């Protein structure tokens, strides 16, 4: 299972000034969706949602927000999974976090959210020559592993801010269990998670994670093309060999998408499409694999 840590620090922060922190949660709830399942939670008071969170924070984010006082930021990502035990959660997350950070410098705490296992990694970090705290929270739900990531200043209010952030994470509620859960896909040949998109020049770049659930070896890019149809106006879009801009991250993901994928293996890949105008692009998903997922409309221009 791939957890969402890769590229987490790239282009995501406008940090960080010290300021006063709230010590309670906002009264209003915020909502986000992961793989058809719907969630609600409360932000700390004084935090405001970021409308363009994928561009501002992370391409695969499903929600993002900023504390207007301290300039701390957060975003949420999700990975489809079966429910974990606390032992499985610790093993999976420690393995992934250790690929990017020194666990020797981290404080790790296991806890629960609505009776489900959760884990918190508190890691000292640096961004733009400023000392910051990185808080990573993983919460197990019925159909997804939800990841909260916070970047906040190291100042006199850090402990108070950490406490209210913890309350915010603990307010997470699953309000609707979507049919596109891992439990419903065990007999399918592949499971696909659409994780984000961006438009660069005249190209649409889509990122996704594909898991091979069958016995035969598959090629992620080929399987993606057989399961997802893109149309702009009355014309179908086909994958391009490379992006217009020299983007090594996208090139790497495209290369990964062309490599064979064996049973129970997952790979994050990218699909690049040449746009043919300014009309919106419609993604239509295979009804069997995506359990009746509605078409997705991606605007190209304002």
C-alpha cells in the first residue's frame, strides 16, 4: 500500500510567522470525500479552508487550510485500505515515514479516533531556513486510511497549537461510506484511485494509483486507458508520451506506469493528455471497477 508522503514538501507552503493561536475548534464543520466516502471534521478556530488546495499545497490533497494568524498550513490525503489493527498501522506508517524522515528524531504516539486506530508522528523539520514542526496523523476508517499533515512554527504557542490540532483530528467523522471501498473490490482485476490533476500549458496531467488485483501481470498505463475515458467536446483524448515541460517527477511517474505490475502490487502513475481547446474535459469511469462513479468534469479555462 502506498501512503501519501512523496513530494509532500514540494511547492506547498507559504510559511511561517509567529502569532497567537486559538485554543478551540471552529463551530462549523468542513467536508471532504475520499474514494466515494464522505467525511466531516472541525478545523481549529482561526483556520480557513484554501479553495485551490491542490495547487497551493499538494496535487493529491482532498482538503487544505491555513491558519491566518501563524501561517501554519495543513492538508488531507487519503489511501483506500482495509481497516488496520493498531499493530498494522504502526508497521505500515513507520516503514513509509522512515523513507523520508529520521524516526530517531520523531515522537510517535498511538491513539484512537471514534474507536479506530490512529497514530501521530511529531517531526522537527526546516522550511525556507525556518524551524518548523511537521505533524503527520494517520487515522483508520472503514474504507480509507486518512492522512492529516500540518506544518506549523516552532514558537511559544507551539504546544497549545498542537493540542487544538489534535482535537481537530479527533473530530473526524465518517458521514457516508461510499460503495467504492476496498472491501467491495476484492474480485476485480484492478483497483484505481484518482488522486489529482493539473493543467500545464495545453496539457492535462492526471495522477492515479493502480493496484493489480488479478493473477495476470498488467501495465498500469494500459489498464488506466481501458478503465477511464477522457472527452473534450466531441473528441476523445489519448495519452501523450511525455509532458511539454521538462518535469522529472511526471516523467518518472509515466515510466512507472509503463512497467509491469504483478498481483497485489500498487504503483502511482501519471497520464498526460494534449488538450484541443478551452472546453471542459469529462472523465468517464468504468462502472464495474468504480462502482457507478459519476463522470468528473475538469474545467480548462475560466
